[in-house]
């Protein structure tokens, strides 16, 4: 959830900077509750995790991938979610 944003003008680069501040605790709480109730399993389907769009956007920027490149986007999300750094967003703890 976005909790704030600022626009600044940098005099040295002559560019505007758009700074956003997010709070991802809601997604963490949802993932924890879903993990405790169903474990992310619904028949043959698995809910691997719940990742906020703003966080995925940052991952894609770091990797230099655009939103419209579906295959590369899936690889970036898979690599990040399986890395262990973002376990708080995982619901199903298996591998895929």
C-alpha cells in the first residue's frame, strides 16, 4: 500500500525525481494467514505467494526488464521468490 510520495527537482541533473513510500505489512499478514489456513494448496493448484505490484515493479527495474516481456518477468519473480530473501510473502513453501 502506498503511504506517501514526493516530487523533487534535482538542480544538478535538471530532472524531476518521483519518490514513493510503500508499506508491505498487509501483504505479509495476508501471506501468513493464508499459509496457516490452507498452506496455499487448493486441489491441484498452489498459491506460491502474494507479492505487491510495487515490489514486483522494483524487481523488474533492478533486472532491466519491462512489464510487457512476460517470460523475463516470470523468471525475475521466480528467482526472487525462491531466493529466500522474500519468504515473508510465500504461502506455499514448496518449489516450482
